[in-house]
C-alpha cells in the first residue's frame, strides 16, 4: 500500500476553502488529468461521482464518493478505478487568516500491479498530489 501525508496552507477563510475543495464539480479545475465528471446527488455526505481521467496515455473511468463529510472540518473520499482503491482523508483547520489542510492518502494497487507497482508508482502519485494541491492553492489565492 502507498501511504503519504500532505499539508497545505491556503490564505483564504476555512469555509471558503472547504466549500471549494468539497465540491466535486471543481475537480477538473485543479486535479490533473481529469477530462470530465458526472456528480450524483447534492454535495455532502453520500455524494458520489464518476470521473474520466487520462493517465499514461489512456482514459479510465473512476468512481468515487464521500465516506465522511463534516463541514469545515473533515472530508474523506474513496475512489476506485479497476483494481486501484484510493482513500483521501482531508482535515481542515483555521490557521491565522487562512486555512491549513492536512491530507492523508492511501492507494492500494491491486491485481497485477501489486507490490512491484507500489514501488514504481509511489513517487509519481505523490508528485501528482503535490502538484494538484499547488494548483488549488494558486486558484484559491488568486
């Protein structure tokens, strides 16, 4: 299993950061490779979505949803694309005049990817997550 944690400070109020981050309609604006998204239901607990993501020259469908939704405090999502299961648990806290978000990421590469894939994929997956968060910060602070 691939595991890592990221921390991000955004110079915007907590409620604004949480509202933007938690709305899956915004994912294509800040997450790389997303070609399109379909959202089922209202943003909040139980919200589910399907994302079309391009990676390694291929477009794949990824199904996701919130497993925890605590306004202005915590957001946990699980996504599945083929044998890959990803859990992203983000915690939000007011910090001075801005917001700090601490995100724990776990990626299970199932199937043929297994342990060998985890060793090869860990660095690129973390770099992609760091780049996505940098785009989000730039967007929200503009």
